[in-house]
């Protein structure tokens, strides 16, 4: 009986309004019933502008998050965005920090709910908060649809009540109470923005449930933008009413300004209505917090950053029930241990950093080489939106205080330590921030390639030229005549024309004889230089080649230092061929690990296969001790890589502790073995130890593919790396 793969999926049960309600619910909480008085005390009536400016920063981040979410609608939200844009280390920091911050915020909301409930029924706050916490835990345990329905009811009711409060309050507004509009100076407006910004931090958590949203390409952007716009209008309206109804001294000295305004408008009935609205707001925040925060450990579990215990899906309810249980229970336990109000404020600083990193992620991924990142919604104002979101968020950090920085630093250190001790080596994604900055998009379709072939040895010339023809479209043969420093280049050139050496004539004739591929344009260049390696690099830049193909036969084709300079200094992709190319290539084995050099090597091999009709075999060597889910992940990776309707590609997974021997054994029946270079970043060796050892001891021809790394290029002076990094950042920002 054939083996059947089993997969688990989350049902998409959330429509637009449910998603909109969840996004709105993460922002409408106890803060709107407390912060207006504190904001007015800090900035006077100008606090209205503080809420508007906070809404604009949140809107910029929401637009970035919408683009990211439609490009990769997966559970985890900001964690998933940042980890895929910057690597697993940043993903660990963001996932841990955002999860902790949201758990604290949910606990704070439960306490606020208990406080409001106490004004009606004198039940101890902790008892009320605990009971409601378990109730919300049960609802979310049963699935997003039921909790989404609850969120719909709460948000609709809350919006109606607060909208009526605003509409009715406009009839009581006295424009004279807005003067002076800025009693504490214009600087107070921005400072107050930092105070009230906590009200908007929940919007980014909406992305955490993007995997469960129907038609995410349409519903996610609408929900993101609509939620921020609706809440900003609501907050602005409430601030206008509070400042227009209450005298400044009353608004400054009250902790419950909405209750005071409601009492003026409707007496005790108004008080009760506002208290009910406060109960609904805190319930909405707590529900949205437990619903979205549980997705962080679930997403991190899928990436091997936390134990796999978290990623189990409930067979009946189709939810990550263990992640929900863990999150909900911690949220309830915190009620009895910490001053959650202070911790929630500390967590807000880290969430502001999340805003910054989400906007940076949108810039990085827009320019990335990831072929799978194809957002269906693209910000039309990129990168202005992202720059505004980044600078606006960073400007708010100093306004929050020193303690939040301490908390953010502590979480960052904890995230790095956790990654180093638990996730390093096995967590995904395998790339890091420098990989993303340096990477260039690997073409999905045929693009014209220009290849430079340095020629020095007639014995190996035909192999290199034929390989270049199988790969590229424009072939440039380059023969460099080394000129002594004491001789001028012009004199050497004149001497060359008068007495052309026989070996040079042979090289040129053989190049022309090899150049028979239809559709390929050929050019032969003789260069005169005091430094051979410098000439190769210079001619490659002049001709704007894409690749340099060099040979390796009992050492490199060139003398050692020449090869070293070309491999370490050329700002081009390089292919090194060891051995003699067979007359006909029928089968090619590619040692594949899904890293950039490996992916580009496969792209090159596909070009060869389309011209030669050869078969391709991908081989992946894995540790026999890997867990089954990790082995399945490797299979999925190879299935994606081998999918090509035009070519004959199969794959093989071998479990072996000895990578080199396993690759040799797998490739022994092939005509050529292709490997991506394994050198590490900042390494001083030309080729990685593994790739060099594989090629050194292999009995068949080996082709090593090495992509150019612009920032961390080996042997590149430090100041040059900084200048190039600055240049790349300017490109990212569209300047």
C-alpha cells in the first residue's frame, strides 16, 4: 500500500466583519475610558490632535501589515512577518515580546473588566476577572468562529453606544472650552501621543489570525485600514466631546471623564450606559488578546522555536488548542502575581518596536528575492508610508519612559538566549537579515545571461566554453597577457602584434572552434595588464557580465593568488568547474539545501537541462535523528524545488551522518555534480570547507556555484562594506 502523507489545516471561518471586529476590539478597551482625562491633563484640548497623530502612525503600520499579510497569510502575524524578513533570531525576539506584551494587556483588560463590574455588583475584582478569563478561554478553545461571533456582538454594541455618546455630546459642546487650544505648548501634543498610543497597539495583532480569514486578499486590507480609521474617528469624537463639555479643570482632575460627561447629559442613566460600555470594551480587549496571542506560540512552534507541543490542532474544533490553553492560563495566573497595569505599559514599548520592525519588514520583503512573496495588496505610496511609520514610532519611544526600555531590552536578550539555546540550527527560516539584504531575486523564467570565461590553458578551454554555452547567451572569452611592471602596456601590446605567441594563437583558434552553439553571441578579448586578476575583474565590470566561469584542475586554472583575488573581489556570481566536462550531459545531480547558493545552482542547472535534455536529481542529506515532522518539512521543500512541468526532475533524501560520502554515493552515476558554495559569511576562505572537500575527492566533474555577497564579501575592506550597506539602504527606501 502506498504511503499517504497527512497534513493539518486551519479552517477559514472569519469574514470581513468578523475580522474588522477583532481588529477594532484589540484597540477599543479600558484605555478610551481612562486616557482622555490623562491626555487632557498633559496637552489640554490639543490632546485631540495627539489621538489623530497616533491614528496616522497606526494607519501607516496597518497598511504595511496589510501588504505583508496578503503576501503570507499565516498564523503569527508580526512574528511571521519579521521572522521571514529578518530571520529566526529577530522572529524569536518579536514572537516572544509580542506574545508576552499581549498576554499582559489581556490580563490588564480582565482587571479593568472586574473594576467596572464592581461599580454595579460588589464582587471582588479578581474573582470576576478569573471567571471571565476562563469563559473566554473556553470560547476560544472551541474555535475562532464562536469567538468571532462574540466579538461581532460586542463591537457592534460598543460602537452604537459610543457613537450615540458622541452624537448626543455634540449638542452639549461649548466651543469656548477649546480655548486656549494649546495651553501647555506644542511639544505637549507629541508627548501626549506617546501616552495615548497604547490605544492603537492592538491593530498589528489582527495579522495573527490572517490564516483563518476568508478571501484574505480583500478582507485583510479592508479590515486593517477600516479598523484604524473607525477607531481614530471614534477616539477623536470622544475627545472633542470630553473637552467641549467638561471645563478644563474638571477634565484634568477626573479619572472617569466619560462617566462625568454622561452624567451631565443623561444623569444616572448615562453613568450606567458608560459603565456597560466599559465592561464591553474590556471584554472585547481581553477576548481579542487571548484569541490573537495564542497564535504566536503556535506559529513559533511550527518554526521549531518552541516545543512542538504548541502546534497540535484539535481534531474536533480545528484550533491550536494547546497554544490557546497555555496563553489563557498564563493570562489568568498573572492576575494573582503581577501588577498587570504596569506590565502592560512596559509591554507597550516593545509593541512600538514591533511597529518599527513591521514597517522595515515591508520594505525588505518588497525588495526581497523570495519568489513566494507575492502580496495581492501593495501599498501605492511605498516607501513613504513605511518611512512615516518607522520615524513616527521611533519618535514616540522616548515619550514612554525609561522602564519600558529596560523591559524591551530584557525581552530582546531573553529572545536571543532562547534562540541560541533552543532554536539555533533547526529553526526556520534558515536565512538571516544579512541574507535578505544581500540576496538578489533568482529568475523564475529564462533571462539572458552574459558570461565571462577567463582562458589560460588550451587543455581545459573547451570544457569551460561549452559549459558557458550550456548556461548563458553571450559568451566572452578573456585571455590576459601579464605585462611586467617595468614595461608599458602599449609596448607590450605592440610586441604582441609583431610576435604573437603560438600559445595565444592556439587559445583564440580553440575558442572560435568551440563557439558553435546557435543563439549564443561570442566575443574574444585579449587584455594587457600588470595584474591578471585585476584585469579579469575589470573586464567583467566593463562588459557587465552576470557570471564568471573558471576552471579548477589540480588547483585553480590560475596561479593561487589570482584565483583568490577573483573569487574574493569580483562583484559577480562565479562558477568553478573541477574536472573535464563530458561530451554529452545526460544526468545532473544537485546537492540541494534551499539556501541561496543552492537555489541559484538549481536555476543554472535548469538552464543546462533545457539545452542538453539532461535529467536532474536533487539530493538532500539529512541527519537520521531528525523528527518525523522535520523530515516531512524537507520532503515538502524538495517537492517545491523539483516542480517543473518542462523538465525531468526527481529528488532523493538520504539519511546519513557523513554528508560528503553520501553526496558522492548519490552522484556516482551522474555526469556532473553541482553544489552551492557552503562558505560562511565573513569567512576568509574562498570556498566553504564542505563544498571544497566534496569537489576535491569526487570522481566525476563538479560545478560549484558561488553568488556574490555585496556587503559581507570576503576580503572587502570594512569601510567599503559600510559604504555599500548605506547604498543598499538608500535603494530600499527608494531614494
